[in-house]
């Protein structure tokens, strides 16, 4: 229901925004010249159209629209796929979907193999004349086996009867299949099936594995038929499988063929037995000839017209089952793009874009489960709030050595086993957080860990990089001294530093924050240096002439002039930090978005992978939008000078 509502809302939003945009164009000024930035301002309605288009594509190619409007379609297509899977082996024997009979293709293939083997024997320098003669005779006898299978006069009556029996079963199945009451299910069978339907769950249902906190899809496509049409195909698939197994057990082995192939095998066996170790080449060729003879023996080779009635019966059933699909075929064509539901043995699965592109509804459900602290991912939620005592924060911020430098001794217990606190002991409890005040909400989880790492790495990079960059842009010594160091490590990809930094500083937050600090530091230094060195000299001279000091020139002239470059550098650094963080969490981490994606890819949890991609995109967008607002507020003169 939710998918249906969202789909309708998307269509209404797109149509409404397009109509609004066309009306707005008529009311806007037409004298704005090309290239005027004012022409690109606004356009919120087009943002809605673009976002709606992306969501609509996701809904369509993930098959969520099919799931929302036709929730039973996957189950019905699963039963159709079972029929096609059972029918595939039979159809493969005939020129229905193939170009020729399987018998014809097999004969052509084995004749080609025999001819190639004969040419190799004739040209071989490792065989003597007698060996070539013997092997050639074996090949000729193998070639003579095929006419014994394709001659219609040699086929046994028992084989003909079995072929007619199988054909009759297919015709009877087609006749019953066309009946509305097929299959003829008893009340007990119907009750058992309905019970199985209630227990199997829905299409793409998500269940939580108890005890571990991990999330997995317990079912992809429901297997037990849920509808009358699905039941019809399921019953037909079972009958077809029995017929198919019966046909492939049948062999067109008449007495003449049996005698000839037994004679050939015995001759080659005796021939190889009489060969010594120096005649290994001849033995190998003889072995290859036996393999070809066995393939001919076990192939389903029949006279050219022996299976015509069976072929017609299969075609008639195929027509009947396509007619029975009715509107389901159009649902499959239009609402299951780039794939369909396929069956493999007793199971069905999605094949195509619906398999690797999770449905928004399933993704949202899993996202909500991963947010819960009782479920989470690897027992840690994506994002949650916990109440933490303020004393713990104070103990984290204040260093323990504050208590150590105070005069006096820490309290010692008395002979009565009582410990009396003194001032130094009280200070130690304060700096270690060993007391209680009041609790405040504090975020935690995978998203918060990644966000905090990026934020800290970026802040440290700004605090150190911007002053150093300004200094390098204004001072010859600073530029000459620090420039080689910066230019030496800046071109190195951050991932090249990751193994070294993580191995030295560990896999906890320290190593990751330091790696992100290195990434942002070089970007901020270069941005600040470019901004400082690009300050117009006329502005500096004007400030000097007005009596400004060096600090005033730096604060009111150089720094404002460098702000556009600095803020642009921050935007670049944010993107670099996110990319580096995910890779670092891939390499070593127990929390964070990169860690979640790394674990999810090992178990092919596509919904989780897409959730992490979406989260990273939204967090990156949040940083970027925040920076855009800061830029608009702090440097409104940009582009207007």
C-alpha cells in the first residue's frame, strides 16, 4: 500500500512541477542575458522532478512497483518458471527453441570428433602402421553405430510404445491443464497448502535471526502457490518433471546396437590390455574412441521422424501454458524490466535488476531495523541516543595528572578497613569521572562514529592547515621550509598511508582520525596559501595608507580575501575525507559505515550495501549544504567584485 501511495505521489509531483515550471517561465523576465547567474537561481520544483525521477527509476527497476501493485505476481511467476524449467529439457530435444534436433546436433558433434581423431591418428609420428590400422578400424566401427540408432526399421516396438505413452501423457496434461478445475486438489491437500502459504511469508520478507542480532532475507520469492493460477502451474510442473525424467531414462538401444557397441568395447579393452608402457599414445587414442562411443550410447538419438508426435504434443502444451498466463505475461514484460523470476530445481529467485537493486520498501524496513538498538548491525545500531552521565564526559576531558600534581598523599585505609576521603582523593574522583551528576542524551552508533571521525579529522586539518597556509603565502621562510614536506606527501594516495598509520596508531579512532587529518591538512594548506598569495596588492596598499597594522591587514584584508579559497578547500576536503574514511574502515574497523558495507558485501546483503551508500551520500550532502550556507553568509561578495 505504501509503495502504491508513493508511486502516485511521485507522478502527481512530477506533473505538477512541470506545469508549474512552464507557467513560471512565462512570467519571468525574458531580457536576462545568457551567462547571468541569476538565471540559475531557484528551481526548487526542478529539484523535486529530478529527485522524483530517480526514485521512480529505483521503484521500477527494483520491481517494487510490481510488488506494490501485484504482490502475488512473483509467486505466480515462480510457478510459471517451474513449468518452464521442467519443460526446458524436453524442448531442448526438438527444434522448438533450438535450430535443430538434439539428436542431429549430437551426431554432427560426434562425427566431427571422430573425423578429427582419425586425422590425428594418420598424422601421428608416435604410432606405427599396425597401430594406425587398428585405431582406424575402431573409428570406423564407432561411425557405424550411429545408423543403428537412426534407422526407423530397427527401433523396437517397446521403445515406440514408451514414446507413444509419454506423448499421451503430455496430451492428457494439456487437456487437463485447459480445464478451469485443474488441478483436482482434495480438501486435505488444499488445507495443507494454505497452511504452508501462511507460514512461508511474503515476497522479499525480512526476518531477524534471533540471538545474534544479524539481519537476513529468510525468503526471496514464495515457493508454495498462493493463487489458483499459480496452483495450476505448480501441478503441471510436477507432472512435467515426472514425464521428463521418464523420457530421459528411455534409450533407443535395439539388439543390433547393443551387440555392436559391446563388441567394440570388448575389442578396445583387449587391445589396450595388450599394449605395454611404450605404447601409451595408442592406448590414449583407443580410450578417446571409447569415450565417444559411450557418449553416443547415452545420448538421446532417435530416428528423424520417431518423435514428431511428441514434438507436437510439447508445442501444444507450451501454447496452452502461455495462454493460461493471461495478463501475467504483460506484468512480467512491463513491471519486471531487465529480468524475471526463474526456477532452479525446487527454488525460485529474482534474476536481473531486481536481484542486485533492492526494493525501496525492503530497504526502508531493514534501515528501520538497523536503527533499533535491540537489532542494529553486529549488535550496534546505525544511529541512536543513549543517556550518559555528565561525570563521564568530565572524566574524559580532564587529565588524571591534575590530581597527581596536588600536594599530599592519596587516602589510605585504616586498621578498621575504612577509607576516609581527603581533598586529593576527591580531586582524583573528579578527574576520573567517578561520581554522578545528571544524564544527558548522547548519540552513538555506526553513523555517529563515521561522522565524528570525519568531523574531527576535518577540524584538526582546518585548525592547523589554514594558519600554516596563510603563513606560507606571506612568508618566504615558511614557504621554503614547509613546501617540500607538504608536496612530498600530498600526491601520495591516502590509502597508501592507511596500512602504515593503522598499524602504528591502531584500529581505533586515533588512527582513522589522524589519517583524515593528513588528508584535509594538505588541502587546507594549499587553499589558504592560494588565497593569501592571491590578495590584490592595491587593497594592501590602501590599508597601509589608512594606517592599518599588520594584524589589521591580516584580519581585515588578507583573511577575507582568502575565505573563498579556504571554504572551497573545505568542500573538497569533506569529499576526500569521506572516501578515505570508508576505505580505512574497510581495512580495519569494528564500527562505522565502511565497516557495515564491508561485512554486508561478504554476505551479499544488497539492501545493507545500498543503505550504506545512501547514508554516505546524505551525510556528504549534509556537510556540503552546510558549507554552502556558510559561504553565502560569510562571503556574500564572492563573484561580485
